[in-house]
C-alpha cells in the first residue's frame, strides 16, 4: 500500500458492551457488535492506517478513544485512493445500512456520524457487499 492520499474504512469489533469517554463527546455507550468507521488521510494513507492499528498512541481523534478500549479491535481495513469529499459521501451511504453513533468522527463536516453499527453483519451480508463494491483494497487486521 503506497497510496499517499485516500479514504479508509475500519471494521471494528466491540466484543462487550462498554462506555468510552470520547473527549469532547463525553461518555459514549457502545453495544456489542460490528462497527464501521470512515476516515481519510490526505498526506500518507499507509501511516494513518498503521497508526490506527497500534494500541499505544496519543489520543487525537474520536476513533482513538474507542480503539484504546480493551473491548474494541480492528478486524479489517478497507481503503482506496480518493479525495476527502469521498469520505462524507461514504458516511452518507453507511448511514443507509448502519446505525450512526451520533456526532462521532465528524466534527469537521455536517455528517451525522462517521461511525456506524452494522446490525447482523457477516461477510455475506449486504454490508459486506457495500464494502467490497465501494473499496478497491482491503487488509486483514
């Protein structure tokens, strides 16, 4: 993966119900399940994804707080070379198939969220069909 800029989607498993203090959002409750988080990197996509995969890091983005929780882990990463506008377009599409975690990851845009719980997710579901149709590459975390 040598892409300099693009968007990515983290598929996150929250293995137990948990509350997470998410900086300015305060305490956010997460049900057990599978979540999809869409983000972008306009300088070095590879380094951004590698940063998300590390457990030890300074918390900067909303997603950092969730990923620091012992019950949350990234299980797959999808990515593609696109400009930042595609990030919000993807969030709007995810809003059609998932349940938004309100105001999460979208403080710099007018989206309702950039994190969505995917109900009844499995790798043969419509959620997975959306992901494989809209992202050119993926890696197992």
